[in-house]
C-alpha cells in the first residue's frame, strides 16, 4: 500500500441564497466567503474550502481510499504535507496532525497520531503544547523518533529529536546537548539509532544519535538551496549506505555516497559550466560586533581574478528569516554580483540559526535592532582588509534582509545605494495582512492594538525621515508573506521625502521572486543595474 495526502473539497460558510440568473443570462462569479484565520497563503494563493486528508492506494494500483476524516489538516497544512510513516506490520500510519479545536490560533500544535489503515480509527501518541512532527518508526516496530519542542512563544525555538516507545510512552529528548535544529529523522536499518540533518555554524550536516543518546557527526557540507537556510538531502539504504547531496562554495552540488565513513562523490554535474564560468573565491572569516564584542561569522566572495592591490566596490547582502543562516555553500545570486566586479559580504548576525537558541533569541522581541551593529561591523572588518573602495558601498537583502536593509539606511548614510526586496515596513499592517498572522505571539509581546508602541517603534516608518540613500524597492505582486502594500509604503514614504527611489513590481511572483527563471534573472540584474547607476566614478 502507498500513502499520500490530498485536499478534500468542502463547503465554505453559507450566508445567503442568491437568486437564479434570468433566462439566457449569466451571473458574474459569486462572492467568496472565508471564516478561517489563515485564508490565503504565499505561493498557493487564496485557499479553497476543505481540508487535506490522508489516502492509501494499493501498490499494484486501484482506487484510493481515504483513511483520515474530520475538519482538520490531517495530511498537512499550508506549510506542506505531513510525512506519513508506516508501521512495519503495515497496519498503521503515523501522521503529525493538529486536531485541536483552537488549531487556527495554535498553528504549530501538532501531535503524532496513529491511524488504523483498515477502519480509519485513530489515537494520539503525543500530548503537549508545541509541534510533534516527522514521526519515524524503527524497523523493528519498537520505537518512534520524531521532532518538536515545547512551545514557549519565542522567536526561535530549537527543534529537538525525541524518542518514545511504540505505544507513546517514555518520550524523551535525545538532542538537548546539541542545541541545533534537527530535521528529517531516519532510522538506521539495525535499529541502533537515528540519522538526521542539522545546521551548525552555517554548514549543513548529517548527524546520528544512538538510542542511548550518544551523538556522532556523520557528514559535512550537504548541498543547500540558493541563499539563506541550510538544506540538502540524504537517503539511507537498507545496507546502511548513505546517499547525499554534497556541495561547496565553489560548486553548486553533486551526488555523493557515504559508506563505512568514507565519502565518494559520484557526479560532476557542473564540471562543464565551471570550465566556462569561473566563480568568485569565497573566504570565510569572523569579526567582533561593535555592540558587545560578540564573535560573528561571515563570508566574502571575491570577484573572479581578484587582485588584492586594487580597490573594489562592496555589496553587503543580508539574509531573511530572520531565523535562518548563510553558510559555506554555493550561492548563485552572490556569484552574479561578484562576476560584475563587486566584493560581496554576507554574514550571520545575531538572530541567525545554527549557533544555538541563545544566539538566535538575541533578537526576540527586538528585531530589527542590534543585528545592525553586527552587519555594520562586518563592513568595517572587510574595509580593514584594504581592498574596498569606501566610496562605493551598497546594501541589499530580501524579506527579513529587506527589513534590515531599510533599517540600515535609516541608521547610516555610508551606502551609496540600497535595494530592499519584499520587506516588512509596518509591523502593525503586516500582522493584519500577512499569511502568517499567528506570528504575533512569537515575534511580539501580544496583539498590535494592545502593544502599539512595540509594533511602531520597530516599524521602518518610524525612522524613515532619516533616509537619504537612493533605494530600489522590489516585490512580487502575488506575495502574501510580506504583502506588496508593505513595499509600497516605503516607496511612497521615500517619494514624499524626495529621496531617489523606484518601485519594481514583479507580476505573478510570490515571496522570493524566484518562481519564474526570467523573473529571478530580472531580480538580480535590477539590483546590479541600480547599484551601477549610483556608483561613484573613480
């Protein structure tokens, strides 16, 4: 049998019966009525009535049969489908589901449920306030590994690896001492422990926990997606061999295998490309923040054929999230800027993940803020190397990086131009228009009308009158994460202040402006073009 998730259509709330259209006429499309807290979602659009449910189908084919029921997102929510794990006997599916009555407002409060495949009956195996996700049953059927945390409504909360007995008893964390987010648990074929992904100091890795809590790092340098946020994947064979995506800052990634501790890279997917296009060299370094002398990790991309005796313009690139990380992985967007003659600086300021929960929560209820000091200190550290043209400093970032781009130019005029991509400008309006309104209880002390000062003091409208920097503001027209009205507010404010600014709207694009390759290219070239227009001629 195979399992999968699908949306089961439902009826929206009924308000009124409309009259039939006159003979030979056709009414316009009727109004759409919503009654859920999350009624639209970035990348998906306005949500259709109904709930995702779990189905099974015979491995040899046939009609699918629905296993789960009820007005709950049994097969996942807008963030993605839940992973269903079969028990070895084939009688049950374990699925992470939020079936609480207050699920709209406690969006992440999933529990691990056991679904009986034969009759659809279910029972919860976990019961706590917070997410319990990615259940994986041991091959011998005795244990269940899963991920989650006790929800304290913090900006960032470390996702831990848990182990419990098959009946749900004896739950305990294996990864308290790791202090890193655990993802994608997979059991060793011999039942001795669990493999998983995690990020540590900007690098994506594979780790392993024995069932007794003993930890071992298995592999470094999982290839990740472009930009912020570690990713990469691995797959475990029944023999114990591991296949993984492996990458480095000068190579987008290849397929590798790990056998008895020895890694072998199997492919050379980008060999031909890299003989034609020389990437910029990436240098890892660290520096101290002017705020508190805290050590901050960063990377510098040098232009191809870099000559340290010459002077180069500098671009500070700021990651979004804000709870995410840059790392020692290939980054196409930064390589494009480097190829056009810029030194590119990217760092992991306070608030970044992969350094532990304490470091991430330095911005809890205080973002944007002291992270600016970390970023500005990184610029100073690169300038001190002697090869930067200090008359040509530029700054850009998307989403949370767009927020910090705007915050940066409100606190300094050292940058000749800025490009703020899909930022949040007004936290009050963001809370009421974003597709993740429940974020108010994590990033703020409460609802906006009860904490107006907190929302407005951290809004970019608060200090906008200080901006003198020429600024490009870009956003997607289908962005529901940081809706287009946010970017428009900053653009209009700068126009009222007679600051040199342009607004770029990208049609049909959700958050990130990368759905269509041509739009992704346009995003990179518009940023580079804006900087080129404002570059000081030496």
